[in-house]
C-alpha cells in the first residue's frame, strides 16, 4: 500500500537522544560533561557534510558543461550511486536516524541525476532506454519507502568464518538491513567502472579532483559520525570506510594520469 510519512519506525542506533540530553544539561543545569564534546563534534561535522553536499558535485557538472563531453565518466557509476542513495535515504528514514547522519545523500542523489542527464546528452544514449531506467528507479523508490519494505524480515544464510562451514545457519534479519548491505556492494561496483575506465583510457580530463576530494572528506567524516551516533550499524560504518578508500584511489589516479593528459595535449598543439 501507499508509503505513509510519519509511519512507525524500525528503531536504530543507541545514540539518538544523547545530543538532546547534552543540550538539556547545558540549558537547565549549566553543565556540559566531557562525553558531550564528541557527540557535539559529530553533529557539527555531520551538518558540515550536509552543507558541503549542496554543491558537492557542481565542479563535476560544470566541467562536463565546459568540455561538452562526458568521456571518461561511467554512466553505470552514477546510476548505481542513485540507487545506493535511495536505499540509504529509505533505511535511515525507517530507523528514524538523525538527519545529521545521512542528509547529504538526498543532495548528492539530485546532483547525480543531473550528471546522468549530461552523460545521456553528450553520450547520445537513447531516450527510450533513459525513460525505461527512470520508471524502474521510480518503482524502486516507491517500494523502499513502503510499510511493507520497512516491516519485511528475511532469512539470510550466515557462516562464522572462524568456525568454518559447520557454523552455517540462517539468521532472520530486517529486509532494510539486507538492502543496506547490498548497497555497500553496489557502491563498490559503481566506483570500480570509473577506476577501470581511467586505467584503460588514461584520461582524467573529465574527472573533478575537487568533487572526489570532497567525497573522500565526507566519507571519512561519516565514518566518525556513524561510529559516534549509530554504533550498532556496522554495515554503514563499513560502507563509508570502503567509500573513502575508493575515493582515495580515484584521486590518486588523477595525479598519476594527469602527466599523461598534459603530454597528449602538448602533442596536439604541436600538430595543429
């Protein structure tokens, strides 16, 4: 049935009310315990990430417009990233997570959609295929925010690596938790095409170092804020850690292949 705003939440991390408790101590008793400093820092950093996300991918968008080309950019990365954003937003919505721990996902999703439109335009991808993908994405979002997706639980195979195959069993988990785990794999998959495309083409002219640098900084901050405010959400902590690593690899590539791009440009000038 129709998704309902304000529907019953699943429940999530342990630190949801900690910041409010610190604010009450400060306003009512004039005290601010040492343990409140870390949660306050987490909130401030979280809001900084959200504010930064408002223009996070604008450098990449402007670069594509300037060059009138999307060469070196993998459409699959941005499509998969929009799917990850949808899963992240719905998961945090359902568990009632603080906005400061995930708010940037919405802004990044909107900017990824703009980049997808640019890649479609400059890459001459058919409108029919694009419209079909848009409809599928709409259905995905509708389903993720439904009460059914929130309440659904599934049996997932589990093996304790230390104990071996004898420990094989099925663990009953929330469907949303499973999706969050899948989104981590999708996020890894979405970044790998960009990394492999750069290795193959040795072209980083359309890769915005600023955008990827901000992405790296945001991921590192999110590792801290998630550990502090959602200590029981291990999947999210691992996801942000892997995201930081992959962003670092792309940034490293922009330095490695920048010389190759410079050499190619100088040769073209001489030829002309």
